């Protein structure tokens, strides 16, 4: 069997029946009619086959390696609510804010050279602005790539709930491509940089070159900033797809202030550029009047010749510079041209230092926005009048939005204080109407002040009640669990019982000299001290000090344990028989200082001992209950538990 390669690369075969039968007898015959497994087909490759494999096979290998490497380093679909994405959104907002600040800086690259009566281009400042703008464009390009890997909430899933994240890579990519991709891509293009180093460099120094380059640059910067603003401002003043970008009130205050400053920066930059254009118009008009004196239009463009020692070798140009009155008529103190609102813009345009030009333009824009352009008298030039009208409209809009937001923020900072003052006023009116004694009024005022200092006007119970149930449990457990475990009996209970106890604890505030328990009065709560000092005084004059981490009123716990029949092992006597009856206290507990505490009310203890009766019948807990039931006097718990509370046996209390 023979084989040869044809011109188109296909194989033609010349076989004979004998050889095929021989291969079939050797067991090498397959159902392949082209005999691709025959030695002659897979025989030694020709030179052209080797070259073809080296080119196409190597390229396919490189492509497979690149694809595998890309899959290895390419992140999966990201959740927009993760901290990494939130931090990136903040970085992107800051970068966009810098870009919006940088773009008007391109206008300051042009200035007026007074000694030559021409416009010049600042090459050194252009390098700095180009580098900063390129960095912000890089961040924007990274943001575009991130959007292809960022999950989104499908609109169809918002019908019945908050929405479900779509994490299919193809759907995520198509959603972004059909949405903001084109706008983001146009914004990230380095168009101002390309114009600066191609168009501007090419046309400056020619006839009307600076004016042409200036106009093109203005159009490109404005066209790029409009879509950038559409994407950037909602992230600041509104919400992103992943929630608020800047959540704190102070951050929003600073952002509103920066946006007001940004508006002044844009207005001042446009004022400088339009003033430069009016100067150029004046120079051209006066140059046409001096055409017979040798003035040519390209004399008004000096290119990037900003050095002070630069001189022209053109004798005709030097003659015109020395003999012309164009500079006096357009750039002098008393110009023969009505600049309108750009009078100071002429002096700013002739300033060599870029920082000075920028600061004054920023001041001018900030001043006009704040005063709604009240001191401006424009000329009859139509675009100047429209620009003044735009300043007035922008000032009104900023006052309505940004200044309003800042005012709301400042009012929000003092809202709690205002509420406290109103409540204090209402309290004073009420005490005066009820004619409370002076001492009692003083204590009411003290209680109000302490409540404000302790809570800052925030109702903790309302805040916790708005949280999900599992989060409420975690918060209460963090705040109260250590205090609850100070009770030796509670320390041995299971976690679900401790959680039930923590859920029913409520914050309490007491001022100094307040009586929490009084001797021979019913005990209605169990108290856990968070902060402050108390004194427990017995009928026999014995005193026990209580401070942070201590507790009192645990005889109420013994009472309900006995009512539930846990200590005696008998059946519960029934809650209905003890309704409204609590043990009497034989000690008086008084606050020595202002006290913050958590209280466990009687109905909560009743619920715990009734519904979790089995938890109190474990051997370890039952031993503690028997110890409590056998005790006859108050005891300061210094040994064993290391807690500094006090308790009394329930058997010595009689229901009232």
C-alpha cells in the first residue's frame, strides 16, 4: 500500500487486495475505510508536515495555556455586598472624583504671553495632568472588568421579595454589555491625553492652531464628563446596586462639601477657558485691523514656547511685536474690548504660575455659585450671557440639593439634643403645673440628665427590636450572659435556658439615693448591676456592698422555684394560686451612685421556672436548689462562686 500527499494536503492511496488481506489476517484490520491506522498513513512526516505542526500546533498549545492560565487567575462571580466590593466602590468613587477635578485642569494648560501677544501651551503642566488622568483611567478600566464578574439582582426576582442575585457568568456579562458598558468604555478612553499629545502638539504654532485645539479639547472634556457624572453622582448622593457607598453621616457631609467645591471648580475652569477665548478673539480682531502693519494670524500662537528667554529669529515678527498696539488694546489696564464678566480673566490668563491661576479661578467659581452671580454684568456676547444664566441656575440647584443636605445633616447632629431640650421643657411645665416640691423636682431633673448621659437619647430596646430574631439573641447574649452566669444556679443551666433569660432582661437606670428594694415590701424583680455602687442594709443593721457584676433579688428566683415544685419534687401548686403574690424583702437596697443595670421581672422568672422546669431538675442544679432551700438568712457569697451577691432562703418568706 502506497501513500502520497497531494497539493491540497490530502492523502491519496494506492492499495492492493493482497496487502489488505494480509493486514486483516494479522488482526490489524478495522472498520476504518481509509485505513488511517496503517503504517503507511502514519508514517514518517514530511518537511511540510513538520513546519505546519510547528506553526499551528505551537499556536494551539499557547492558546490552551493562555486559556487555562486565565481561568486560574480569573475570579469567580463576586457578591456585590462583600466588604471587598464595598471598599472597591469607595476607591472608584474617590478616583472618579479626582478625575472630575483633573479634567478641567486641561483648560489651564493654555495661557497668554504678554510680551509676544500670543497664546502658549504649558508642556510641563501637561505631563503632570496626563499622568494623573491616566491613573484614574486605569482604575476605571479595572472597574469595567469587575462589572463582568459582579452579580446583579434580576428584575424578575424583585416582584415578591428583595431580589435574588444572578450569578451565571454569561448572564452577568450580557447584563453589563446591554447596560452601562458602552458609556463606561467611552468614559475610560484617554481622549484628552491623546488630544494633548497629538492634535494640540500638531496644530499649536500654526494659524489659529491654539484656538482650534482649545475648542476640540473643551468639547472632548465636556463629552467625557457628562457620562462620568451620570455614573458617579448616584454613587455619592444615592445608592449603588450593593447599597450605600459612604454610610456614615460625616462621610456624606464631606462628600456634599466636596461636590459643592467641585461645582465651583468646574465653573471657575470654564470661566478661565471662556475668558481665554475672548482674549484670543480680541487679539484676532485687532490683528486684522493691523494687517497693513504686518500682523499675521499665526503670530498669535506661540506654541509651547513658555521660557522667558525665548526669542524669535523672524525679523518681520519681531518688528510687528515692537511696533504693535494689540497688547495695549487687548491686554492693558484699559483694554479697547468689552470683556464683560471676563475682565479679571485677562489678568489671570497672563499669570505664568498654574497654581495661582487655578486658585483664583476656583475662588471666582465658588464666589459666583454662592452669590448666584449677583455681581456679574455680562457683555452683549450671547454665549457669555448664557454662561451667566447657567451659573445662576447651577447655584440655585446646589442650594436646593447640596446645601439642603448639609443643613439636614447639621440638624440631625443636634436632633437628639433638641429632643432632650423639648422633653426637659415639657417636664418643667408638668412639675410646675403639679406643684412638685423643690427636692422632688431636683431628683426628676437629675434622673433626666443621667438618662441622657447613659443612652445619648437612643432607645436601646427599640433598636434591638428592629433587628432579626437571631441577631437580637446574639446581642442580648453578649450584653447579659456574663452577668447572668454570676448567679450560681444560672451558671449550671443549659444554653437555651440562658438565652431565654437573656432575652427577657431589660435595661434599668437609677440615680443615687434611689431605693431598689425596701424592707417588708414585695420583691418584684431580680437585678444585675452593670455599673455603679449599691448598699444592702438588713433589718439588724448589717450592710453589704454591691458593685459592678453583682446581683440582688434572687430570693424571687427561689420563690418561683418553690412554687413550681422543683425544690420539693412535688407537683406545682399552680400559678393561679400565687398570682400577684411575691416574697417580702427583709433588706433595703439603696444606690450610692448612679446605677446602670439589667432587670429580670417577676413574670419573666415565672415563665422561666414554669416552661423550663426540667432544666432545674438536673442533679447539679438540684443540689444548688436544695442548698438555697436550706438557708435561713442572707449570705454574702464570697466563697465558692466568687460572686458578691446576696440571697435568702425562700422558706422564710411568707406571701403577703
